[in-house]
C-alpha cells in the first residue's frame, strides 16, 4: 500500500527480504524443474542441486532441536532486524519526498536505491571466497560491513537535513539522497549475503528452515522501526496530538537524530558479535574451505546454465509485473490526495502482530516438499488487490472533507492493507523456504543469493518502470473550468488556486489495469 511495500519486498531478501517469486515443484510444473533429488520421479527431471553430503560429525549425533540452537536463532533475528533498519529508512524517504512535491520521475530515480539487493550476485562470490580463516568466514565480511554502515549513518546524520531541503525555496537533492541511500542498501545487501551464508552453517540442517522465519520476522521488525516508528515520531502533527502537552513545530525526532541513534546501535552490536560469537565450524563441510574466487564464479555459472534454474529465473523475473504499479504508487497517490503520511504509517501498526504471526503460520505450509504451492495460490488474490488499490485511489478524493477523512475510510484502507499483507507474506515466505531448501552450503551465500537476487530483480525493475510511467500516463482534467488546462505544473497550480476549477488526476487506475491485464 505504501511506496515502501515495493521497497520492502523488493529490497529485502535473500531475502530472505523486499523476496518472492515463483515456481513450485509439483506434477504440473515444467519438465526438468524439481525441488530436490529425493523428489525425482526416477530420473525424469533435473534437480536444482545434488544431495549435500553431511559432515562426518552430523552422522555421529542425533537431530538437534531448536532449543539447543536458540542462541544462534536469536542472533540471526537481531542481525536481520539491523538489516531492516536501512531498508525501512529508505522506504520512508519516498513519502517525505512526496510531501515536498517531488515528481514521479524523481521517485523513479530514487527507486534505484533498492537495486543493490538485485545486483548483489555480482559480488556475492567474493563474500563467499575471500575471508580471514582465523576470524571467521562470515564475520570477515559481517563485522567490517556493519562498522562502515554504523559510521556512515553517524556521518550522514550531520548532512541529511541539507539533502532534504529547507522548505524555503531549496527542494530536496534527489540525486544526493539517492546516492546516499544506495550506499546504505549496498552495505545492507553485503551484510545480507554474509548472514544468509552464515545461517546455513550456524544452524544444523534440521533447523536451517528457521533462517527463513528469522529473516521474515527480523526484517519486518527492523523495517517497522525504520519506517513506521520513524515517520510517526518525525511528524509534528502526530507528536503534538498524541505525545505532547505543548505543541511544537517539529516532531520528537528528525531523520538526523534517527540516523545517529541507529549508527551507534550498529557499532555497539557489531562489537559484541565480533568479540562474543564464534563461527560454528563443526557443521561446516571441510570442502567449503578450498573454494576460491575463480571456482566460486565457475560454479555459479554452472548453476545458472541449468535448465531448471533458467526456467525458474524467467518466471520470477516477470511474476510481479501485474501488481508492481499498485505496490509502488498507491501510497504516493494517497499522500498526493491529502492523506497524511504519518497516518498511512500508523495504519501499519495494527499490522505488526499480523506480520509477525503470518510467517509462523505460513511456514507450516511451506515446510514440506512443495513450498511454492503457497506462492501459486496467493498470486491471483494479490493481482485482484492491485485493482482494488487503484479504485481506492480513485475513491479517496470523493470522501475527503474539511476535517480530513472519515473513520470508515481508514477502516477500508486498513482492511485492504491487511489482505495485501497476507498475500505478500504468503509469496515471500514460500520463495524464501524454497531458496533455503535448494541452497548448497558449499557456496551457501552465493547459491542463495543467486535465487534471491533474481527474485528481488523481478520486483525492482517493474517498480522502477511503473514509477517512470506515472507522469506520461497521467491524465489531468480541469473540472469546473472548461477553458482552463492542467497540462503543466503552472497551469495546475492556477487551476487548484482558483474558485472554479479543480485538477482531476487519473493515472494509477490506467497503469494498474494495463499491467494486471498483461499479467
């Protein structure tokens, strides 16, 4: 519903998250595409990966329950929460830009911020192959990456107010903001590679499925802190109405304050991980140690050439086209129609319990041999919700009154958002479970990154294209003043400022209908 939904889904993941697309192993699936070797019908199909050989130690000990690895599960949860912070902050910027009258072309340009999660495959083999053995394969990348991220946050806390503009003739510096948050997401994506790979060896084979749950819950919590909580505390109207006795012109925190606080949290947490957590080499195959950069890229190329993988990639690269416009533009359009951005953010608060519970419930249906059946079933409902969002934008100005919007309007938006979350998480958890199930620990970070990178790219490129198309596909009519035109920004301002005319803008409905029909 908010512009962050696309960012959230497209930006996170191994995503484990943004995230999430297509393909399951079932009898109707294309020949040659199966989930794992034990599902092969007598060699008639090709597996995505050969059966992993368990480490010698694994055969000498029985299955390990999740309680025995609770400390590792909690650590993964914390790392994914930290990963969600920059994603949430980046997702909040489009709403801030929209409130400052940024164009949709600017929004499309800023959407490139979320592309590092779709490009991380380019440097994932380096993260897998280059490391200090004495320090730890994953910690060699995780620790310096999080230190840089924390230090950069603290530095940007002194500069970000200038980039957002002063509101007195100087607007936001979209190019600089895009470069800044692109670097944030690049670091978060690198941390993602390291954590994804570490999860495959930190947890035993029987418990590795909890990595997907940690990712979903952790990133949801981090995204909530960096997006919903920040937007609420940054809003002067919200703070004056609910948190203060004496009104003030600013919110309780600014983006500068928020960046400084989380920069400090990153530094402290990373120091604790570096000093207290040791990598569990007991469950790491010894052959993992001999893989170099060249071997990793060669193995990656051999994976990409597999017919099953090529088919999988083609499907997930196009699966999100149908609802990309609704996910990316709905929140921006609602803000444009006068819905306060902090109100949209607060509508996500009742969704937090749902977002935490959904992965736990859905994981019961994705833990079997065919996790992507859930993905298939959720997709048609998400397409229908995209059309519902388009008509919600059309309906919004019709129910607006002087005092804002009626309570029943927010109830409708909340219900729409709840249904959207159900379909989103069904697709997200399913694809995460599938990717974790077929990833070989030999190149865990690279294998998982390959599948998740393509999933992210399948969500990001339609989002960017949809935002670029908003302005060309926007139809502006001056209602009530037949001789007035709204074709330019100046003319629109004249029309809106007059007593007779009103610019009626229709674009999301057209774009959503076109893309949904295509899908």
